[in-house]
C-alpha cells in the first residue's frame, strides 16, 4: 500500500488547552481505549484498568 502524506492548508488550528478542556480529552482518551478493546488489542479488564488510571490522572490534575 502506497503511503500518502496529507498537509492541512486551511486556517491556523486553534490551540486547545488540556486544562480548560479536560472533559474533552478524558473522553477522547477513553474512546481510544474502547477502540483498542473492540480491535481485541485490549481485554475488558485492561480497559477497566486504563479507565481507572485515567480517572486518577485527571482527578490529580484537577487538584493542582
């Protein structure tokens, strides 16, 4: 399969601050984990462990 490179030519992309958009990034990361499980690259227990680790990570960040 031939690889192609795509270059964005539109308006400058906005900077998304992870602290201001924590819920978006948390859900985005969870969707990636669910996708890995659906592709059978993670087991359900590994998915749950990842979710717990993400929740802990974001709860610690919100305390700071």
